[in-house]
C-alpha cells in the first residue's frame, strides 16, 4: 500500500503539542522507507512520501494522523449534560482506565467534562494527576458533609475542559456513614443537580462493589457504561449488576439505562478474547461499542505519571482506541431520546464543540 502525506501541512496542525507527538510514529514511518535517517534530506513543502511499505508502524502512524485530525474536528455537544456511570462490581476490569481516558478524549474534542471519583482507592484522581491525600476536599465532603460540588472540583492539568472531583481514603467509611443520613441514595444526584457550571459530560468512576456509593452513582446518572474485560469470567456477576440497574430504575431513577458496553484489555492474539467479545456482542448487540480497547502497556503505564494515555503517549494504539471509543459514544447519542439528567443546555443540540487547546507540559514517551 502507498500513501501520500504532505509533511509540512501535518506539522502545522494547530493542535496541542502533546497530540502532535503522535506524529513521532509518522516520522518513524518515514525512516522505514528504503533510506537511512542520515541520508534523508529535508523535505520541501509540497514534497510527498511515496512507496512507504505497509508496515505495522506505518499503519499506526496513519491511524495517529487520522485520529489527531479528527480530534480537531470536535464532537457534537449534547443538549443536556450526559451523566454516565462507569460501573462493574467486578474488580480490575478497566472502569477507572475507561473513565479517565474517555473523559480526556471527550475533553480533547472541545467538550467540558467532569470526572467524579467515587472509589475510595482514588485511582481516577491519581490518573488525572490530582492530589488526593486525606485533607484534600473531596467527594466525601459532598456526600457526607453536604458540601457543594463546586467547592471540591479541580481542573485537570494538561487537558483543558477536563475537571475532577477527587476521592480520598475518607470515602472508605462513607458506605457506613451514609446509612443513617437523609436521602442516602440521592446525595450525589442532588449535588450534581445543584452544580451550576455548564458541563457536557459527567463520568462517575464507581468502586468494585454494589454498595451505597454505586447506588448513589446509579441514582445520579442517566446512562451506565459497563467495561467488560475480555477474559473467561467476564460475564460472571453481570446479571447482578443488571438487576441492580433495573431496581434503581424501577424505584429511584426512571431515566437510568445501560447505554454502553466497552470491551477492554482485548488481546487479539488469543482465541479466548475473540470468543468473549463475540459472546458479549451477541448478548448486547446495541450497547457494545464497535471499538474494543486493546491490552496496551502504554495504557497501564500512564497512571504512574499522573496522566491519561492521551497525554502520555498520544500516538499509541491505546490512545487511539480510546479516542475512537469516545467518538462512538458521543456520536451514538445524537438523536437518542433519553430524559436528561443534570442541567439543560438550551439551544445547543447538534452544536459541534471546537477542538480544545490543551496544555503543553512535556510527558513521557
Ligand atoms: N487496555 C489495557 N491494557 C493494559 N492494562 C490495562 C488496560 N486497561 C486497564 N489496565 C490495567 O488493569 C488494571 C485494572 O484497571 P482499572 O484500575 O482501570 O480497573 P478497575 O475496574 O477500575 O479496577 P477496580 O475495580 O479496582 O476499581 C490497572 O493496572 C490498569 O492499568
Ligand atoms: Mg477503579
């Protein structure tokens, strides 16, 4: 396969330099041409690159270029804030990873996104580079002390339009403390309803349990996003989660529905992953995103640098797949008719958000 790329026009994209680092792959691909790096002469504006082999790195480069271009195009802004609960009581299936990377992808498309960390482990806060030691004002203060959400929201460094409500270890006691409080199941919902800042998306990262914290999320949200890890026990326990969603819908939140299922940690080399993916797609034809998130070292490394994979390694397959999944999530909702939760944003349906300008802090390759 041959593809033609004008190098100058790509480099002059007005996107965040972090995103443009994805072009590193593109440059690497040029080295895959039958000349060494040393013998390459600087290219002229209109010069094209011909005869680049169809190597994996060339394909990755091409995907990076496409994704970066698409990030600049923006995504539809929902008419009302979409409150999405990322839940699965099974541990380690990619809830937090999905929450932070989907949120960053949406924000990079120019949308305003809030991540609510509802897990005492505070992993989403860590991944977004937000300090969450015990004294930091957090979601605990909102749920148990009744503090306004606005008092605990923090902007995420590096990604404009992305905000986070951190969780501290205090939250570990909240399951018990909430029991005796008034309106214990709807405290998060009330806090979100009272939050006046305009937001396009709120993503709530749930703990791996179906206790009062998760119930608060299910009452506050309109949609449930279930990450499913492509492994043998993937569907075990899913019935319990679906029953809980049904119970909350019947008694507390009629708008709630499972809108999205995302296959995570997909390893294309194993037959098992393909079988699990097929089974999930058969059961949940409408809900499963066609993009599956591959198992990727870059995705698992990013949190240790307090980053999402989108800023840590924008050209990686992990970053590209989350960009694509977020795009699907945003585009699928267009024309859907769920009752809105959160504040109405009049006159903005169908409006395409301009691409955000992002921070430029250098990261790690
Ligand atoms: N696509 C992926 N490729 C490789 N590693 C991944 C991927 N997605 C998640 N991981 C890693 O798997 C582990 C579990 O992911 P994550 O913390 O997102 O799951 P979780 O469902 O939020 O877990 P918990 O139930 O404890 O909250 C983490 O170490 C994470 O870095
Ligand atoms: Mg988690």
